[in-house]
C-alpha cells in the first residue's frame, strides 16, 4: 500500500467518523423519546410530586441535576464552541489533492500525493493565526528603530 492510498483511506475514515457523529447527534436531538428525554420526564414528574409533598425547591433542584447528569450522553461542557467549522481552535483541517492544493512547492511537483493540512479559520480565533498586515505607518515607524549594537568579538570589548 502506498503512502497516498493510506492517506486517502485515513482522510476518508475521518470524514466518515465525523459524519456518523453528526448524524448521531441529529438523531438524538430529533428523537422525542430518547433515553435522556424519558429520564428528564420522569425526573420532572418526581420533582413536582416531591414539591407537592413539601420538599424545598433547592433540594428538588439538586436531585434533578444529579439525575440528569447521570443520564447525559456525553460529558457536559459549560461552553459550546462559538465556531462550528474549527470548534474554537482557530484552524480548519483541509485535504491537499490534485484539484485543491495547499500551495507548497512539493505538492505542485507531486500532485498525486495527498495529505492533510490546516489553515486559519475565518472566525475571531483564526484571526490570531493569520499573518499580521502592517500598515504604511507601521513600516515608516519601523525604519527609524535600530537595534542595540552587540559586541562581535573580544577586540571590541577590550578596546
């Protein structure tokens, strides 16, 4: 098996895994009677019954939280990612192949080789990863700056 076949297979598997995860999340959200939904309905019924019997609101809420955390399908995150394409990393993963190349010289000479690469995302997190564009004022200010002179050899130090 050549490198390009292995890279192609790995990239395909990654895309398929992401697609399966997305499909699973959509199915979970669309399912009216998922395990979590059944647990939530049962907990709310128990909470309302306990409140009618005189349980304090704070104790009832603590019980709801414990039950729902136990039934939640994955570890809960307090914050959802702001960007769906890069998931707040600042980088979007791409595949370099003959029709969409990354721009390296090696890839232009060998278009049959595929590989994964990243590029900055269009969101605010990706702005930090892009090269800074300097204005003409910055360039003019940089001309006047000089570095501190460094001793090149021992003759300059002793003289």
